[in-house]
């Protein structure tokens, strides 16, 4: 098992995401920025910066006493931060435990709330926890945010007009994750162990439902393949990652990767090598699994990452897609930022 670098930050880190390099300069920015969200006593968004490993010498690694990341600015958040999504270089969106979707601008390295809207409510009128959100993959100011929540609904919010929110009840249980396989298709995972697919043009109607009939999993998260829209991945409460090939909706192909010992909180296809899938878990580990393989699912190559001083759940991570070197940041319930970084441009995940 490989060891993650650990930086205590005295807050429960519940969400994290990398920001695109400033001015789109993927390989000339000596510093890279990421945002973390926290919960409990510190309901905050924090902007951090870290050295770009593409500019580090392999023969001269960073000094051991040097901080992994420097705090740039922070702002109070309305409720626990349950998810963060990048809209553009200087705009992010968040999902809150109070059921709100919020848009933040990043100006002069400061986070500033632009607008927010309550997207999730129970039938009683009480706010429902927003569990996740995802930005429509289109290069347009008309892009939408899809969010899901404990009210069993998916809400759609145009970035340009948050007051034009539309919400649809899609399940009687918690909707735990949402993603856009294509600009017109939305997929969601549910606590009842179902994957539901919707056509955005008919959002109230379910296009397809997928379930593993051989097990009674609850799904905690979902992700779509970056280039193959028919491939989905879900994380379960049993510690496994399920890979779905839904080209034939009536008979989907599913593989089970038993890579963790407890709940899988987040799963994602690696952004620069989609033959690998990354997941984090309540067992305090991150797994990088080679899922494209001729080997049986139970014997696939898996590389595990953990922090020696991090004993609690790792609930979020993000892999930086902007560097040649390997750069991963994660957050934990132990109040730590965790990081894996490689100064080599010819790195291997195994």
C-alpha cells in the first residue's frame, strides 16, 4: 500500500476539486489551485494553492517540512458542503446540507458568493440535504446544473438563471449521485441500489433503470466514462465498485470490483487514463483499479493509497487532469488534506 502525504487542516474535508489552470496555461503555471469544502464546526469553502509537480525536479523532491498546500482564502458556506463542481476557471458550484445550490466567483484569489437557490425540499416544506451535483458538459453560458438530494428529486438549474429551477421526483429514497453521460442525458444513483437514466428533454420520465438483482446494495455515488457514454460506475455500501455497460438497456453488462471493505463514497474514471478507475472509501483508503483487463474481476490490478496519520474515512478526492505528472488530492474525516504527487513526467500508476 502506498502512503499519501498528509497535511492537517483542522476541519472535516467533505469535498474537493481542482480548478483549471489560470488563463488555460496547463504547463506554465508553477502553482495550481484547488477548493475544499468542509462541514460540522467549520462550514467553509477554502481556496488552496500547491506547487505544480511538472516544475519539480525528480532528483530534488519537495522538502519534508514544506506544507503540501497553502491557504489562499476562505469563506463561510451556508450549511455543510456536500459537493463542489467546476463551472469555469473562476466559477464553482456547491451543494449544501440545507438543500441549496450556490454559485461562487473567484476574483483576485477570493471566493465570493454570487447567488444561491434552494433546490431540495421535503413535502413538508423543510429543506432536504443536497447530496451531489454535476455541470452539463457544454461550452455555453446556457449550461445547466443537475443536483440530487434526500428528497428523492433531481433539480435542474440554468447557470444564467437560478430562479428558473425545475425539480422532478425520481425516487422514493435518497438520490445519492448524479452525472451527465452526454449533454442531453442524466444518470443518477439511489440508496435503493438502482441506476436511473433520464433524457433531459423528458426529465419526468425514466428512460432506463438498472439494478444488480443478485445483491441488495445501496449505491453511494455514480460516475460516467469521459468518452464512452454507455459506461457508468457506481460505488456501493458494501465496498465494491460496479461497472456498467448499458449499450443494451434491456440487458446491461455489469462487473463487480470488490476493492474496498466499507462504503465507497466517490468513484471516478481516471481523467487521463480511463482504463483505470479511482475510488475512495470509509475504510480510509483510495483504490486505483485497472478495470480494462483480461483478468477476472476478482484479480484485477489494484493500487491502494492511504495516510499513516489518517485513520478515518476518506470521503472525497480529485485527480488533476492538467499536469503531466501524477497529482491527486483528497479529504478525510480526520481533518486532513491528503495528496499524492509525482515529479516524474513518465509515471506509472502501478
